[in-house]
């Protein structure tokens, strides 16, 4: 997909509430590296059933959702690949 788009990711699970959804966003590639935007950590601002990201850097990136209840990961989405071109 092209750069400068907004992407909406939404999780669904059969884990009973309450739970948290943690999002891991991984950027790869020369363009993200040149802008010091290689990512892969979990950030507290990335909690919730819906997560928004932009296609800012060319490369193959991925997003993964983790469902956490009482401090235990009970489900995960698997990597959702996002390929961005120049």
C-alpha cells in the first residue's frame, strides 16, 4: 500500500472481559531506520481494542495484538503484515 494512509486495526476475542489488548508495532527498513523509527516494543499508549497507525515509511512492517487478563497473555493475533512502498 502507499505511504501516508491511516490504518485501523481492531481486535476480537472470546476471552471474557475485563482484559487489555496490547499492540506491538514493528517497523523495518532503511527509511524507518533513517528516521530513528524502528519499532517493536509495547507502549502504554497502545492499549485498547482498536489501534490506529499510519503508513509513514516504506518497508515491510507488522502489527500484532495480545490479549492480557490478570497479567497473563491468553490470546494473540499473529503478525499482520503491512507492506508499504514509496
